[in-house]
C-alpha cells in the first residue's frame, strides 16, 4: 500500500432500495468524524442488486464510491459487503449499515485501540437503538471497557440464546484478517454475527463503552421481518455459524500477537 492508502479507513455499506433514503444521514455521521492527522476515510457503498432506486441517495462526495451488483438478483447484505471488499484499499474496514449512524468520535476510538495493540484484530462499541420517534434505548449486559479475549464472544453467545455481548454492526476490522476469513458468511441473515464469531475465534478484540452507533429501528428493517425469525432457518444459521467459529479455534488459526506480524494472519503449527 502507498503511504496515503496505508492511513485510510474504508467504510463498507450494503444497501438496497428501501434503506437507500437513510444514506444521507449515514453520510452526515461520517462527515462528523475526526481522525488523527494524516488519516482519512473512504466510503464504499455497494447496492445489493442493480436498480435505479439507490443512486439518487448516494452523496456527492469524492470520498464516496458507489457500486452495484447483478441486475435482477439480490444476494443479501453479506454478498454485497464482500463484493465491496474489492474496493477496500486501506488497512482497516469499518461496517456501517445504510440505515444506521455513527456517533462523533467512533472511528477515532476504534482506530486508536487497534493501532495501539497489534494483538487486537477487531473493535466494537456500545450501541443504542434509534427508535422511530427519535428517542434511543440501550442494551443491558455490555462487557467491560477494554479487551475482549479470544473465544469470549463465542462462549457468551452460546450460553445466552445466540445473543452476543457485543454488536456486529459496530465492527472495525483489520482488512487482511477480514479477507483471510473470507469476508461475510453466505447466509440469508446473521452473516455479520457469523463474521464476529469467526473473528473472536482467531483474535482478541476491543470493546468501547462509549456509544459508537445508533442502530435504527424501523418498519422496513430486514431483521424485523417474519422470515428472519423462522425457527428452522434460524437454527440452521446458528449451527453453521458456531461450527465455523469452533473449527477455526480447533485449527488454532489466529492473528499473530506482535508488531512483526501486524495485519498478517497466518496458521500457527
């Protein structure tokens, strides 16, 4: 990477028609971010499919890149985000759903944590639900501020009804680690949870107790639709997510814990 690209955070957003009108608010939350001197962000927006519904809402900003998928075919947010990785040319990738908003300082806090400790592969933060009336609501049971040890997310998730103690929609990930894991899982839903658990299986993470994301709740939200809660499909999703994470842990595939291996995940014997 060039010196400039090596100090770039790539924001990845999957979007489809119903969520496109929220893109300007997501953009405003990005514009409010302040990064350390010499650092910059680029926003890669990837449409899930190819329509005329999204482009009108894409901000006119040289830091924003817009790409589309296949005409007449949607692969889901996991496919869209993984395709967006083709345009992720910085050392860090940050997730931002089209209908969510970052809070001021979120990017800088995530970046500071990973820059300070090469053994950390990913960072997350506290989330507040953003309700339709504009009010917010928090979640009980956030972990302590600081490192999240390898395997801790998987253990908690399994013991608490497949609910993780950190939110995958807040992830900042080392790009090379994300690529090595294959991006997001090819699932109809919970693909971001699958990535989170895989990351936890191979590296330590970081949790910031400061709110980093406003997670919008609205009637068109995919996770609020009936198919998302179908018990047969959900059981299958959870089974493959767990199996992948445990396989990675069994193989002892992990991020090197030292500056000589920064951003270079590999298999350890």
